[in-house]
């Protein structure tokens, strides 16, 4: 295995100033000697915590939550039990270090090794309170106000808002049906004229938000080579990684047989992550439980070379410290002791089944009801389909036309997100009439997805769009 490249030359001054919290540094003495009596930290005595235990009922791995008649019980007690690897509430609810609960970190590390298996020595993982938190801390390592960050021409709005608030200038790169185009990334970097070139590139390679684009294997390798050429650090935000559909075609509900679902990649034939092809330690990968367990658990993690993970740890120690103890305890008990790694993977497979069925429902409705009213690429992963509205030529360039289209949708009781909201352009005026909308197939029921597209057809017909 190779050793990671030292990127410390690109650290911001703030990153250089951050160090280990002196108080957190004392924890190692308490952990090393159980007989040590600490009068050091101002820790509340856990006997005073008002929580004796926390219990949750969960589904059996791979089962439908609505049909699961025999739920499993997850309980985390106040004090440690000999047969449990999960920390007790007396530990989980106490002040802790900036890495996260050890039992949870151990599970995540093994999961990342099993699924992604980084190709260099000395990589690690660290907890966050979700990918937005992870993103803030990843960009702060290398970028400060006035610096530039490379993004897709259509990008995740929360990322855009994060970069804007941080004072970063966004350099958009063109996309196609597979996401960011490596040749255009190369052009942007090769033709850079400002004094300080960008060090960061941000992207969602699987089921991209908003376009639903998924990079092919060859595209991922081409992208990584360009990043090596221009010495870019990659922020790989990949919340939809396990929601991959491979080349399974769009079919009706009646055609979704066991034979059809066998076409899915499962958990063993997924696209390689960019982290998994990284030999330099230039990728910081952001993962989250938001799309695979529940969003407001606020639990995520970052994987990357240990020198960069350490910098995030220093930041955690003076901000979040670590995710909520209740969340970490329930998640750790569930994943380590109730489901296990095998059960977790079974759960992820069940999500593939559900989301491809939802994808089929919306795409089948689009094909049946919209026809040539819209153009699209069938998503092979994620939760979104990106629709280009094919307006008649005589009104296509009319100022404000897309706002009119949006209002027509609302009048017909269907809502999609206007494309301009995903543009990193600082001047939004030219993109306000970009003829795009993002449709999510994650929340509405399959019946509602069909109804929504029927209503969308009525809304578009008003503008002369022809099926």
C-alpha cells in the first residue's frame, strides 16, 4: 500500500492554529488507568443523569417497516453490561472526545474497510452530526474567504449556501448524464488565471442532487486522474451510494418480479467510490445515516487520511464534541449487536428494492403522461429525476416564463423544485429561466407519484407543451 501525500502546505491559517484541546488530552489518562481518581474534568456524576435507559423498537433487517409484526428491541442502559460492546448511557451522555463513541467508530471503520477498502496506509474515520457538519469542517481545512472551490454546474443547494456563507467563490464545471465532465474540469483548472488556484472540488458522484446523475466506473477514474494532475483535494459527498440500480430498466409494478430485483447490484456489485480508487489520500468522503436510517438522527462520518481526520477532530473538540449520546447509543447497539454488519447490508438491499420501485413508478408515469413535454435521463441511482421542460419556441425565451410554469404547477397541486435554485452562479438572473425542474421520488407514495405527474401534464399543457 502507498503512503498518503502530505497536503499540509495547503492548510489555511485557521487550520494551522487549531490544536488538540488541552482538557480533551487528559482523557487518555482516565482511559488508561481505571483506578485513577480524577479531580480534573468538570464532569457531572452520571448517577445524577435522569435517564436509566433508552429503548427503541426496530424492524428486522430487510423487512418492510409497515409489515413488520415482530419488532426487535434495542436498549441502552445507564451502566455497562458485560455482554455489550456499546457504551452505557453513563459514558454516552458524558462529555467525550472529538472522534465519537468508540463502539460506533469501530463499526464504521470496519464497514468502510469492507465496502470501500481505501488503498493507502493510515486512513481513519471520525463522527459528525451529518454531512452538512462534515462539509463545513472539510472545506475549512483547505479554504478560507476569497478562495475558490470547484463544483458541478448544478449543485446541492445546502452546499452552495455553505460555500457562499464561507466567502468561497464557486467555479462551475459542465455536466452530462454521468455528472461532472473530466475534460471540462481539466479545462477549468488549466485555464485558471487568478493568483490562487482552487484546491478543492466538491461533488456527489452517485444519484447526484439535483440531476440524479451517476458517474460510471470509467468516469470516476478519469475524474480522479484530473484531480491528481491539478493536485485537487476531493470532497466526495455520497449519501445515495447504496441506492444504486445498475442497468435495471424502467418497468411497470406488475413486472417487478424476483427476477427483476435480481438485476440490482446489491451491496457487493456497487460502483467503486472515489475513496476506493484514491491512492494519494486526497479524498475526504462524507457519509451519513440520513438516507439509510433517518435524517434527524444527525449522525454522519468522514473518511480520509489520518492527518486530515485529526484536523477535523480538533475542530469537533471545540464545536460539536461528538454526536448526541442517545443517537450514538441506539445506532451502535442496533448495528453492532442487533443487526450486525450482515443485517445492516440486508437493510441496505431492502432500500434498493424500495427506491427502484419508486423510481419505476415516477418514470413509468412520466413516459405515459408527459412524453415529449420533457427530456430526461433515467436515474440509475438516488432519489431524483431532472426534467427539462420542452416549451414551444415562441415562448421559450420569454422573461419569467419558468416562474409562470412553476405557478401553474402550484395551481394544479403539484410541486417540483425550479432548476435555478441549484445553480452556483452568483448572478441568478440568467438562470432564472433555465428550463429545468427537480422531481424527488423519495417521499410521496407510488400512487401519489403517478397522480403528481398527471397533474404536471395538465400544468405544462397550458403552455403548449405537446406529448
